């Protein structure tokens, strides 16, 4: 079983962008950190498939 480790990342966004992101996450019932992790891993998987 893999162990998870919490890391701090800095994301630069405007106030308007943060409002949009916050509203979206609330509407969809998403946890921002988990959502960003899933998006990143999905993009990595796409790139790996293109390489193969």
C-alpha cells in the first residue's frame, strides 16, 4: 500500500479565478486538493499514452 504525503504547493490565481474555482468546487461537492490531484494525474496519464 502506498503512503500519501502532504506537500504544500503554491498556485497563483487572481481573486476572480479563485472565486470561480471556489464556487465550482462547492457546486460539485469537490475537495480542491483532491480535484487538482486527479486532474494532474489524468494529464500525466494522457501524456504517457501519447508517448507509447
